[in-house]
């Protein structure tokens, strides 16, 4: 990732011979347009301003960027002034700028990011893309959250990856999400979860054969047209779009890691207590993606063209991942002492009873290496410390990693169990929009 941040991707694109382009509709890399859709609900003006400034500061030609601010009609009164400010400041900075208003209570929809984004994509197709008669293969669609700030060379790096991909219209491109926009303002617990999420998704970049889209990602606009813009009735739309593409193309679809970062906000609310509630709710919403399990199982049964190996490999990965998410923190906590408590006299006299606490203790000691490594890597990723924070802030941050084992139970396993139990009992969730506060 650090290496890719240093590369001048515009220079690399200029060096790239046209024979390396995978698409016949491309004669020059400048034929590529970037369509960026930014759904917003009740995000403050300063957050959207940072998002648009980051787009403006990228090195990719702005006359090849189509930006859509996707708003919700149900909060139009709240957003109207903010939208006008954004339009006034950035409306002329890109090739095309469009504001859309997603109607409320459309039949068959769950109000949320997916349905809003789908409405916006349809509007931009009808109002801008089709009149331009630009081939859909020449447009790279990026789905961003309202707080997503791209790094300066994101679109040039993405364009290079798109043009050199073996199958650009059968591939999604996944950057590394860094939750660091407001990291110094975030409480310790929020910072821990922000970096834990970052590390998890960074690790997943090394397992591209099992990588699934998450949060902000990019893909060919042709893919969206082919699958029919079906992100209207799901909460976990970021992963669902991958499965829809996977089944549409009979398993011939993949996610390619970009090894390039973009940044988003850590979870920060107006008070510490509210922040803790929001962390729990955010984890629960992410864990609600367990609803993809029956979706792909039914899809696997219906689609006989997908190789059985892919079905087993991806199926096991997703099921095991959600199972571990809900259970492993609790199991680690219980295994050292619970067997001794419930095993009775006979178990207490066994060799296993004698060895179990020692084995668990040594395992946990070895696992501390992972926490130390995570602490070290988090310092590398931290943005510069604002001058108003004291010199001991780094020390507090280092020792806060000792809280991870306890926090994993209450803010990792419990939200996952909550989400899975809701699915099991038919107590379905709607889309919960994370509060975004900058102090």
C-alpha cells in the first residue's frame, strides 16, 4: 500500500501501450470516465466538504469525472441548505455534477444507502450517460460513503488497474479503508475498532480469491447495467452487489485488491455513551450481512454453471466467517475456566483439567504478539497529531490496546449474535445510518 501511494500513476498510464488495454472501446486512458456516487442522509456540511475537496484534489482530469450527490427526499428540509452550499462550491469543478433526491416509501424498497444509490445511478444513466452515448465499459463506477476521502492518486491508480485487468468488466476493485479522518477526536474504544476494521480488510487484500466488496469500492458501470440496479431491498448492499454479479456471470466474477487506501471517519458521536451505542449498532449492521448466507445458498442451488469448488470454497468462507464473528471471542474467554467449573470431580482429576489452563494461558500470551503488531502498525497509519493534544496521547493510545480482548466480546461477538438472532426470529432490521460528528 505504501509503495502504491508513492507511484505516479499518471506517468504509468502515459507509458502504458494501447496493446495492454483489455477493452476494445479504449484508445487512450483518458477515454475512461469516473462516475462517483455519494449517498448522503444527514451528514453535516463539513464532512461533505472534505469529501468533495478530496475529489477535487485528485490528480485525475476533472473533465473526466461525473459526481452525483445522492440525497434522501425524506430529509430534504435538513439537506437543502447543505446541498446548495456543496453545489455552489463544487458544482463547476467536474465534468458533470448532479444532485438526486431519492423518493421515500417506494414499493419493495428498504430505505438506506443501497436504494438511494440505485436511484441515483438510474438517474445519471438517463440524464447524463445515455445522452453522451459513452460506452458503459468506459465508465468506472465508484460507490462511496458520505465521509469517504480519496487519496490524491486513487483514480489514476484505479484506472491503471482497470485498464490492465484481464477482465475489467468482470471485476470489482477494492481499496483499503482507513478509518482515520477524525481518529484523534475519537474515544479510545472507537479508535481500537477503527484500526481493527482496517487491519481486517487489509489482511483480506492478501486473499483476493475470497475477497468480497466492502463499503467504498469501484466497478465497471456496465456491470451495474447488466445486473439491473437491484440494490433496493437489502441492508448489506456492499456485499450483496458482489453476489449479484457472481450469479449473473455464473461465477465468473472477482474482486481485485487495489493495495491503495482511502479514508473514512471513525465512529464519533456527541458523547462517549452515544459513541459506544453507535459502535454496537454499526457492528450489528455489518454483522447483519449474514443474510447473504441464504441468498448465496439458494443461488448456488439454482445456478448449475458455477464450479462446485467455487461454491464450496466461498460458501465455507462466508459461513465460517460469520460463525467465528459471533462465537470466537466468547469461546476464548470461556475455555480457560468453564470446563473446570462444570466438569465435576472426575474431570478435575484428569490430565486435560491440569493442562487446559496452562495451554490457554500460553496461547493467549502468544496472541499478544498480534496485539503488539497491531499497535505498531496503527502508529504508522495515524495521521499527524494535532497540536492541541498533549504529548502523552501516544502513550495512552499504546496501552489502550490491552482493552482489545474484553471489548471483542461486548462490541464484536454480541452485536453479531444480535444480528443473527434477529434473522432467525424474523425481527428484520432496516438500514441504520451511522451518526457522523466532527468535534
